[in-house]
């Protein structure tokens, strides 16, 4: 599954990744990411912004996993 986000909203991206578990996404102005196992994977390039986004989204995914239903 591929999704294009027009704006960076970390919680929205985290919910998408957690729900679909595996696929690709693109965030306008930041770049493209792959996700597997319900987490964003390390981007191929060493872009600090992309690494920061990956870390923040994965943190939100962990927090969503800890929340009771």
C-alpha cells in the first residue's frame, strides 16, 4: 500500500503505519519511507530531517501500542 501525506502529522502517520503494518508512504517536503512490522524503517540516505521524522513517528507508534483500547 502506498500513501501520500500532503502535510506531516506524526500521529496520523503513526496510525497509518500501525494499521497497515507493511508498505510505503511519502510525506510532502520530507521524503519517502518504507515501513514493515508496524514501524518506519531507516531511510536509505543520511538526511537528518528524515531520521528525525522516523524517530518521532516510531515513538508515536510505541505510545499507541501502550494505550488501552
